[in-house]
């Protein structure tokens, strides 16, 4: 099923609703979950906001963000509906994946190209710049009114997943949506400062260390960096501070594909893929069991770092040679 109105009607039928997004939550994930949760509460639903991983400190300004129940804590409740936002595969639900096994109604709303329809009711719009855009559409269909708090959450969802309106997924309608949210009282300049200009010193120290690993292929079209656990420990940084590092590699003149190899546990690495214009990194990540968007994707690989780097870099070089 790919009918947003039907998904919305299903949500209205339940009384006790738990909403969550993916592991390592970002602005689109968190903003969409809070916005939908607040709207459902206004029509009389009992709402639980959940997250598999801690909320990055950069998003502590979001309305009601302290209400999130972390990890397995949310499993203690009883629910009629389990609503999953911005999550393409069940593995990205972390411990909350257990809720899929319960006798409750499950709904998934997503915008990833290769989203896996693992819920009972699914809506996927791969053309949406952010899940926040889909939630805005849902509100229009269900005649849910916006509030300043909900508008802030939706704006954060859209502005972060478009790279502050710099990515290819930004369309004319994206700006129209953002303008409508600003009309509801979103302090756009302040929010952009909070997201992009309030970084802790540890994140800049981590950037310094990551740039020390920066390499560029002889052809100048592929770049890569490495962030390991020791680096995070030495710089007093967390996984959330890795977000955005890959864009420095992509910003190099002539580079089409940027890669980031992030150690997440012993012999296990998260590989980030970014491209500028021509290479579909969703397909590239798909070669390694991952996916995402045309210009931003990722995968998780187990094994020796040097072997993983060789395999992924070779595939990226092949991709740019076919441009």
C-alpha cells in the first residue's frame, strides 16, 4: 500500500501510539517524530516518543525533546499502534525492533529509495526531500492544524535533510513548505545557528583528526577519511560528532564521490557515501548491502579495515569511470 490517507486513517483508529525513528537519529527523524506525536495528542491520542539511540545534544532545543524514551525503556508500555518514521529497514530500529513482533498495528512512513516495506501499512515517497515533508502532507490530508512547536519540528526535519537547502533534493515546493512553516512562527535564522553554529569544541577536534586521514585518488574524483574508536576517545567525541565530516571530502574541487569509514565496533565499520552530481551512491552502497538516497547513502561492513577500504574505493573508482 502507498496511500498516505489510508495510513493516516489507520493512525486515527488507535488510542495508544508509540512513534520512533532510526538508530543515530538526525534532524528529520527527530523532528518528524515529535511533530506527528504532538499532532496526534491534540486529537486525543496517548503518545509515546521513542528513539533507539540517545538524542544528539545539537537537537536539545527541539520542543518536547526530553520526552523521548531511549532504547528498551519504551518496550515496557502497551500500545495499539507502532509508527516508524524515516527508517528504511527494521535493523535500524535497534532494540525497538521487538515491537514489530507484538500483536499491534504497525505503520512506516519513509522517503528512502530502497525502503523495505516491513510494516503492515507503509507509505514511501522517495521524491520527498525529508519525511518532514510527508508529515506536512499528512497534516493537510487529516486537517491537522499547525502550531509554532510543530512548525519548528517540521522545519528542522526539512532544513537538515536538505543540507540547509543545498542538496539536489531541494525543490521549489520545498521552499514553499519552509515558507509556510516560517509563517507559523519558526525563527529560521535562530534555528540555523543552533544547528550549524553551536558545535562543541570536541567536534572540531575530531574534524582535525579526521582530516589527518584524508586521501584523494590519483584521478582526483574520489576522497576518503577514517574515524576510529580511538580517535573518538582521544577527542572526547561521540558518534553524533561524526555527522557531517564526510562533506569536507566531498567539498574538494574535482571530487565526485566522498567516502567515510567509521569504526563502530571491533572489525565493524559504517561506510558513508556522498556524491555531487553524477554518481548514484544509493546503487553504489547497494553493492555492499546498504542504500539510502542518490546523493547520500551508507552501509555497514564487517572485516579488516584495509580490505574494506580497498573494496569500497575500487567500486567508487569504477563508478566515477562510468560517468
